[in-house]
């Protein structure tokens, strides 16, 4: 007896079955690597030139046409940076201000973000609408009223006067709210059944799950505060309250000439902490950007 096999309904008997279907679809096209490589080069070349030129004398920094490698290697710019400037004081001021602003934005942004994402209370939509509206207001519009308020509170020429106005911002609230909305409600309900209050839920349930979003907010806030120049320039009135960007700008720029080598050396020192923090938190930052707003 001969048994004949019939093909399944809807499938052609002679239809080819590719062995590695989809392998070519997963392969990144060469032109995409080229575009990404060019973009990376455009981003890294200025930083590389800045670091290399910090070892050049001023005459070579401003030479036309510019040179890539220094003809005369000198460490004079870094010697001036650490001897002429009270570098430890300025660095400490910048660190304290940046850390205070970062911690404040992360904690307060997470608290208000949790309330707007998971709690029900009157005026919730109105508050969130105000947060979104605040994001659209340019910072220069609030600069003068903020300075008048700081002056009335007698906080000018103090470190709290530099960091207190920026310890909570609308961007942090929006970012944390969008991230927390994606967390399952069952975790919060289970904690409430166990008798946990809202503060306990926030500290023990929400905060441990917000690592990626907090890392993203932290590095962005730290970068903005670390490089902030205009507000510390206006509020700080004596040298012992200067932050590093303010001190570099005031000491490297004179009435007759600008010490470009000193500026480049200072820029290298200023950017190193930011790069170190980014490299340490890179994995969490990528997760926070990818997961924010996903439900």
C-alpha cells in the first residue's frame, strides 16, 4: 500500500523554505554605519582639539591656519589653572551646587511625578497642565523676578542662593511622571493591602524601580548645573563664592587679551567630571530614555 502525503491547506507543495530567513533583515546597512561614524567624528573632533590645544602656547592656539598637533608642548596653562586660580575653592563650590541641584530635582521630581502618575486628588490635571506650561517658558523671562526674590530673602552672594532656585524643575517632574506611569499598579495596591502608607510606598516600592529614570534626570541636571554660568555670575559677588565656569571666564578674559590656553585647560578640567559620571551611569541612562513613557 502506498501512502501519499498531502500538503497542508493553504501551503504550496513546492514552496521554498528559506533556511536563514530574516538574517539579512537584521544586518545593519553599511551607509548607516557611515552616517553614524561621521556623526561621532563631528562630535568628538572638537573635544579632541580642545584637549590637545590645552598643551599649546597662546600664540599657537590662535595661529592661522590652525595646527592640530602642538609644535611646542607646554603645561603652562594647567600650571596657571592650579596656581593662579583658587582652584579647590571654585571646584568645591561647583560640586556642592551641582550636587544640591541634582539631588533636589531627582527627589522632588520623583515625589511630584509619583503623585501625578498614581494618586487621585482634586486639581491633578490642572497641576500637570501647569507643569507643561512651565516647560514652555524661557528661563530668561523669570531671571529678573528670581533675582529680586533671592535678593529679598538675603541669599545673594551665598551658595544656597545659587542652588535653591533650581532644586525643582518642570522637566524632572515630567520625566519622572512619564516613567512612573509605566510601573504596574498591582505593586502599589499590594503595598497598600499590607498597610504601607504613601511615603513608605514611594520610598520602598517606587524609588527602587526608578533607577533608569533617576540616572537620566541626574546626569542631565548635573550637566546643566555644572555648566551654568549666568546665574552664578550674577548672584556670586565675591571670589570665594565663584563657581568654576565663572572663575575661568573672569580670570582668562582680560581687557587687553584673552588667555585661550587657560580657557581650554579649564574646559578640559570642567568636562572630565561630566564624562566620568556619564560613563558610570551610561547603562541606566539608556534604559531611562528607552523606557520613559512606555506602558
